[in-house]
């Protein structure tokens, strides 16, 4: 049976860390799975919470997309990597907008 955890920033970061561990072990498919789960969790946080729009959450999301992109690059998946780069640029712009408003 599947264990359900509250969808929090800590859970997203934990999935991101798991992805990094899988990546370091050379388990690219497992890394992609955990980075993708991290992104799914953090996007839920952003869509459901005012906290989701904080600079900290956006920076974590940015790191997750970078990790996923690096993994796609190593896997040779240029199509997914290109789509991921577009997401990185979007989040980067959101962070810039937060900083320039502050």
C-alpha cells in the first residue's frame, strides 16, 4: 500500500534530495521520477497556498527544475530538456519579479 504524506515544502525538498541521491548513484530513471514528484508537490503548494508564492518556494522550484533538466541532459532527452528549460525561464522570471517588487 502507498503511504500518503502531507504535500508540504519539506516533502518536495525530500523528493528533490532523493532525486539527487538516485542521480549520484547513476539511476537516472529513478532520479527523474523523484525530481518530477518534487515538482508536482511544489506546484500543488503554489496553486493552493499564498505561501506558495514566496520567494523561498520559487527558489526551491527553480532548483528542482534545474536538477530535472540536468538529468534529462544526461539521459539525452533533448525534447524534455527543452520543455524544462522553458519552465526554468518562467520560474526565473517570477523570482526576478519578486525581488524587484521587494
